[in-house]
C-alpha cells in the first residue's frame, strides 16, 4: 500500500540527501529546492520563537500559563497544525482510553497494529458470548478475554532454513505479513520476512547467522545503549567478530564523520562485514544521512537498517525508496497505550539471502490465532455439559456404592454431593483457559465480524492501527510531530531556577535543540538549584505518579574535542557492563556515558500531552518538590523511593 503523498513527501525529505563533503557525491537538489528548503527552515524557526508565552523564561511553576493560553500561542505560530486534526479525531474515536485514563504515553517506540476500540469490541463480543451460554459470573471470563488479537509460539526452525526453504504459514500470518510489507513499503519480490519473538531476537538471529568468520567486522552507529544491539554485539564477539562503533561529537551528538568514514573505508574490502545503521537516534532525535548506507555498501559492507525508531510512514521517504538495505529490522506492538506486547520482524533481501549461514539460534515465532469468542463459549458450554454429565455419572456410581454398602444417602449427603457437583463445574470453567489470542474487529457497528471465519481459516483481517497511519500519511504525521517536539524542546529549555547565582537552567537537552529536521524524541535531564543532576530514575517514577510514562536511557560513545575536554569528568558517568554502579573497584568493564530521561512522540500525541510533560517538569522548580513527594507517599502508606 503506497501513500498518495509519496511524491510530496519525497520533496520534503530531500534534506536527508544533501551532499556530504567527504563522500564526493553530486548534490541531487536543484537551486530552487535548496532555496525552498532554506526558506522553510527559516520560517519555521521564526514561528517557533513566537510559539511560547511572551515570557520566555519561567521560574515559578505556580504562575504557569494555562493549557488554553499555551495552545492559543502555539496554533497562532503554527496555523497548519489544525490541518492535522484528523489524528485527534482518530484518537478520540479509536483510542479514547487515553482521555478516560488521563494517561500521557511518551514511552512507546514501534508501530501499533490495532486500535483500542477493536480490543474493546472483542471484549464485548466475548462478554456477550460468554454470558449467553453460561450463568457464571462475568469476572471468571474477563481476565481471559482482555488479552487481545493473537499470541506467539516458537518455531524449531533456524533463520537459514526458514530463508532457504520457507515454511507453511497460516492464513493469519500471511495476511499480517502482507499488511506489514505494505506499511514498510517493501516488495515481496525483493524481501523475505520472518516473525521473531521481539526486537532483540531479530538482532541475535542475524548475528548468529551472519558469516563473521569471513566478514569479520561489525560496525554499529548508536549514540545510546540499545539492549538488542548489545545482544547482537555479544553474540557476534562469540563468533569472532571485530566490533567497532561510531562516535558522536559533544555537544551536538552528531556523528563524527571523519572517524566513521575511516572505519567504513577499511583497506581490505573482502573482510568488511555488517554495518548496522538507524536513520535516527531513538533517544536524542538526531537524524543521520541515508548516504552513510550507500557509502558502506560501496565499500563492501552488508547493511542492516534498524527501522525500529522510525515513524509509521518514514519508509516512504525518498532515500529509502532509492536504497534497499540487505537486512531490515522493525518491531510491532498490539495497541498503543496498552501492554506493548507484540513481535519483531526481520527482512532479508533475497539477493543477499545466500549470506545467511546455518546456525542453532532460535527466536523465530508463529502468530497463533485464537478461537473466536463464540467458539470459546460454545466449547466452554460443551465442556461444562461433559463435566456435569461426568459428575452425575460419578454421583450415580457413588449412590450405587453407598446403596450396596450402607443404604441410601441421607438428605445431608445428597446436599454435599450436589455442592461438590456445582463446585466441580465452577472449577472446570474457571480453569478453562482459551488459546491465545484473537484477531481484530472490522468496525464498531459490526462486532460480530471480528474475523469472518471460513473453512480455509481467516478470510478477513483489519490492522486498524496501521490503517490509521496510512490514512494520515507521511506529510501530516511528520508535520505534526515537528511542531510538537520542537515546542516541547523550546518549552523545557525555558525553565530556569529562581534566584540562581549562576542562572542554572532546570533542564538540559542532549542532541539537537530546536531544529526543523530533528526526530520526534528528546533526551534530557533535570537539575536542582545547585546544578546537580536529579537521578533520571527518580524523574521517571515521579512522572509515573503523575500519569506520564517516560523512559530512561544511557548515551555513550561521546567524543569530546579539546574545546570541551574540561567538561568530560563533570558530564560523563561510569557504569559496569551490566549497567550497575562501580563497587570496590571490581567490575567487568567500564562504560562512560550519560543517563537520561527520554520522551518519544507518536502520531497520536497531541498538544495536551506535551504541555502536561512541561507542566510536570516545571514542578522541579520547587526546591522541595522531590522531598514533598516522598513525604506524601509515606503519608499514604505507599512504597517510597530512595531520593
């Protein structure tokens, strides 16, 4: 499925194809497009300056502009934001739980397959089906029916056999696979796709199947610690790989081009290896040129594109329409704002599939379709009948036995047997767990058509979460995210401690500040009035108490130039390979970096979400905020956190 806005998006995304001076590649843009791009950036920066309340510095959280005031200034600065209101309508109709729970979700990375209303539709059908066939209380069914859509089961096959020989896939798997390929703008003629348990499994599968014996290098480009990449590095090291990493310049955290170029252009082309590249940082929002992938390929590397941090329509940008990586990894979760369970996807380019070698690594999975609620209720009813008949037969046998030994049962014995019969029935139903899980509903008005079941399997499937992204399109999604993330960055940097002799800002942003082409995620830290950093874990927990979900991360591979060398010891932290603190000088290996708080925006994020985060962070302007929160929780007999 291709977006009708692809052509327009291509023009908008030329900034990622600008000439890199060290690559010697002709610039693809005309002078007109350069002028237009420069003009757009200038207009954006001017508008961003006026998007905040006139007072550009805020030192008191109690005299904060209201949500309405802030939104008014925001929309005046960015009148085009109103053209993205289709996302608000989708959120209101399909993800209404976000408003009902007053929950701000800024910790999601990946793509949501389905919508919350689909989950509720299925639960309602399950409720109707269960109550119509059983007189048991609803609570006995609720926990079973709220696990939505599908489950996974592990395959015995390894990646090599799956790629070379394929496997028999269910109709459900085929349909979801086609839908994902369409979203990723990839052709089944070019790529083979496999399901993995998660993102980490996908990285490990490839590491265990890649020929590091002959292509011994692994070169990664990450400004942060990534658990999946960490697993890949350990696995590749065990197989003899030589691991290298890009470095990032302080303070901008841009790729240090000279050092990465030196690693890419190694002398022995036949011993290059695997180049692992994300188009943007999942923590800082820094974006990187597509041309790095082209440069790596021209120098004999196989290229793995990590698309896990990309937006839902970013695969339709011009650069990725032109460049097809050898491998690609992305991840999908079920419903935004819910338990982010799901699966990973590994794509292998068919022309590069001969590279994959046999291994004992596991991690491939099947998508397991659940029975329909009506089927579950029918089978439960049948099982109930069988259980009751069996219990009656046992009761009859007991009666016969009682009659032959000590005469007929008394009225009390009969009552006890009847009670046992009822208890047996209830226990049987209570422990009757349906297979995980079911697929999706077609519409709110036709709940019974969650999946049109046929003799061949699943004849209809709707991934409404992906459909919503398609309906909005790349331009609308990227424009909305650009306005919101830059407003948030601007707002966070406007917070300053009162009466601070050195003018300590409350927040420090890592990576790009206000920037036209930054990604929709920000890494930051909060500092007290003395300039000391507040532990990101504390900030995250306090945010959670205020119904705001944030993430924590660790920035690394930071390169300090001579100009900033004096800041190194003040800024960098040291941790062990396991992420713990250093104890008595005993450790496996030291890693230097910066622990940070991160907030990621999705296409359903609205202005109120970013305003709430800003308002929450502003409360740290109160020097006693953390201590007050600790006392408040202690007074409520809640579990306290160490401060």
